[in-house]
């Protein structure tokens, strides 16, 4: 049976080049970067080399990168670190309604435990934040605005530079979660004019347990992990050198390969979207039709359950998702799909397909052939579908 993996937003294999770069730092080069002798100095130099590689992917200076354990930790540090730094001054946070759970739940945390007012900014039917609504929501008490660059569930890419200009006109910094876009679309923190930006190693073909946060000059962050003075006092704990090396290597490869990779992913995505929408009825292609991640295709099918569709596709060797990997086991209607105005019953029938450079046109053809058959089979069991057909 053919196997087709199209759930790269949830997990990606570590690239061979990345694994080879990491291996020596588990046993041969194991010294602590904080040690005050030559073995430690050498490892410290390696860490700083990786910091420069990560910074190069997003057009930043290396002194503005903090290594973290994940994109989720980077998001937590950005949101909570900024609120804690301004706790006795301003107490208002704005996040979009379709943020990753690491941002949404950080917002709920500061709302509950740090006495912070939180505005969850609505989006339109394509998942785009409205610049005028953002401008109206900012108040003199606003500490931070956090709006993700690319949504991992519906693929929409936000006009971050435009939103940043609005924030800065009112003296408010902007954080963007770029986990889904780093290494997939060109990123330049100066061009986007963001103050903080999160990224993740696994999304780049790097190891799980790696991530980073970019911060601009004069941004003050209160650390969430206390201990030593690693990461210039912004994150304590002995550095995970193998993961940092993996992240740096993956970032450098992504930077070098980005243009060709993005072009190929857009081609495969176009075939996927056109094939699935032509092969079945009563299906919605969610997210913005053009302003979206190059390797991302997402749909909602009427009168079926997304979980059941995943099981049927897995029987044919196709692996996909119904949404964010951090929410797929909650068995709740996706807050992202609700935010873009889909009815709860339609939102239950979601399918998200995320591609990588390892996917082929044959893979796409196989998926395009199997998805309509699986949808038709599930609908044959559905009383909702039978009722609609009889009407």
C-alpha cells in the first residue's frame, strides 16, 4: 500500500544533514558552554554560530535571538514576558482570535492571574485581521499586540507589516508567531517591522525541542525560567547544544533552499486544491485563496466528521490532520473555523493537508483520488446527508 504523509504542520522528519550535524554534540563535544575552560569556550562558539544562522533566516542580528525549547515556549516568553515587564504600568493585551493555543492560552493566563485585560481581535471569513479594528482596539493601556504571520490550520498569511505600522503609530510593540512561515516564505524582521517573532525547529526540518524568539532593541522581557544567566539572562538552564546545532543547521538550509522550495510547494498545493474541489461536492476551501502558505491546503466537507475521515484515509496510507496538532484531541469545534464564521456542524468536517519538499505529484494524485471516495463513503452513512439529498 502506498504511504503519503501530508501532516507536516504537526511533525516533520529531521533532515539527514541536520542529524549529522547534531550527533557529535551528544558525546564527542559535550562540554557546558558556560564552563570557564577551553572545552566550554569552543562549545560556546558553536552556540553563537548557530545563533547567527537562525538570525540570518529572518534578517536579524544574532544578539537578538533567544533559544527556546519550542515555538510554544517562544510564544509564551513573548506574551508573558512582555506583560510581566509592564505589569505595574499598562495592563491590556490584544491577540487575534485565530492564534495558536500557546498564544491564546498565554493570553488567558495573564487575563486570569496577572489582572490583564485581553482583547481577542476578530478576523474576516478568510482569517485576515482587520487593520481598522486593530487600530480601534489599541488603547493607552495596551502592552502588546500578538498576531500570527501564517495560520497553521487555514493557511492564511497576515499583512504583518501593515498591522505593525498601526501598532507603532500608537507606540505599541507587535509580536508575530512565524512558526508556520519561517523557512517557507521570505522573512525579514526589518521589512515586517516586528518587535518580537517566534519560530520552531521542527517546522524547518530541525529537531523537536528547539525554537527561538527574536526580540528588537529596547524590548524588555521578564524571563519565565529562572536560574543562571544563560541566554543573556532571558532563559536559564544549560543550553541544549545538540538541539541548537540542529536548529541552526535547519535554518541555514531553509534559507538557501527557500525560493525553489516555495515554488514547488505552491505547484503541488494548486494541484491538490483543484483536484479535491473538483472531485467532490459541498466542500469549502478554507483560508485565503491566494494569500496563504505555499504548502497548505485546508477544506471543510459537509455532513461528515473530520476524525472519521482521517481514519478512513489512514487505511489507505494517507496521513493528514483536522486542524492544529495541539487541539486535535480536544474533540471540540475548531476556534479558528468558528472565528471565520463557519457553522459548527460544517467545521466538524475539516481536513488539513500540509506538504513538504518530499511530497511528489504522484502523492498528490493519490490523495486527490482517495479523498472523494472516503467522503462519499462517510456521507453514505450520514442521516444529515441522506436528508439533504432527499430534499
